[in-house]
């Protein structure tokens, strides 16, 4: 399944020489990083469920932490990966208690129950026409996103809203690509089931 | 048909974004299954629509980011 959005290239900000300029706190470079990445970090923080002022605070503190740790930066990772790793940890702290990220998830059983022993649908998705479905999604997605545990929601946000590659998301979330697949599977099914339940109630 | 994945397998590959990492043979089986199975087609369309909606919903959420304010704070550190 091809992604229809452009996966953002990060090549421009991984040159070791460029990164070396951050250590002496060369102002032009820092300004470039803030101008380019602050909007993305704020957007991801909002998509992760933070209210506007919380998202601003989280984004600010992400960059402050980044600057404090810049001295220890070894250039092995990319600036954006680093920034989002810091943001992820902050979001996890702030969203603790909104559902727990655990080994097992009841969504797995719910999805399983839609198939018979041969793997065929016994309760197939309710098919609506594309426009009707898009409208239902738009109306319900915010509420449904609130039901997702923070790590699952972050996986979804980094992939769908920020358009990051699997490799980059795995570095940010500190998961294997298999784990990332599981996170996406769970959050997407959770959203689909939640939205279908809302559609049925109409 | 021999070699064609079941609906459950197709749904798993679609939802986990693991489809692109499968062998060409497996991807072919999935493509053929999708041609023939309207339920799996609907499922894949729904998964895509959900991603698009989230993208649209949050597309402009970073527009109000206070860049100059942050630069001032960072310069003082």
C-alpha cells in the first residue's frame, strides 16, 4: 500500500559538519533548527492529545532540553529524530493514565472476533460510501483518538501526521520495526472500531 | 487458491504497514485478494481514510508556533 503523502526528507539536517555548529551555539544554526522544527513539534504535540498551551509548553521544554544536551550530541542521529525523542518522553509523562500501554490489548481480541477459523470475515467492516465515511471520520476521530494509549497514539501521529519513515519512528519510540507494526495495527483498529461504533449509533 | 492470503492476514498487513516489506509474491497475493474481496477493500479504504483525516485535522496545528519567543528564551540560556 503506497503512502500518498510525501515522506519528509531529513537528509538536509544530518551533515556532521552542520551538526558540529550546534555545539558552539552558533546562533544562525539554532535559529534554523527552531524555525524549521518548532511548528512540527507543536503539531505533533497537539495531535498526541495535548491542549494548545500544553503543546506550547512541551515544545518549548523540548528545545530547551535539546540545547542543554547539545554538548553531548555525537551526531549519530538526526536533529529531528532527537527532538521528537525528547517530545515523546514528555508526552508519555504528561499523558500517563490515559489508557496503559501493555503487552496485550483487548483490541486484538475484538479484531480477531471479526474472522472465522479460516481467516475470512464473519463481521465485515460496515461499508459506507467514501464521502459519508470521510464525514463520519472527521466528526469522530478526535474522541476516538482520546481512547488510544499514548505510545500507540504517538506511533500513529508520527506515521500519519508527520509522515516519518518506519526507521525514524522506531528510533524515536525506541521500538523494533515489528513492535511498531503492532502499535500501528492496534491504534488503527481501535480507531476503526470506535468510528464504526459511532456510525452505527446514527 | 493456493498462496492467497486469508482476509485476516490481509487486514494485519494493511493495518501494520508491513505490506511493503513482504516478498513480491506475497504482495501479489494480497493485491489479487483485494481485487476479489470487497470486505478487505473496504477495510483498506477505511484505514487510509482514517490516516488522511488525522493529517487534515492537524495539518495547521503548528502554524501558531511562537518561534521568536522561543529563540529569545534559548538565547538567554
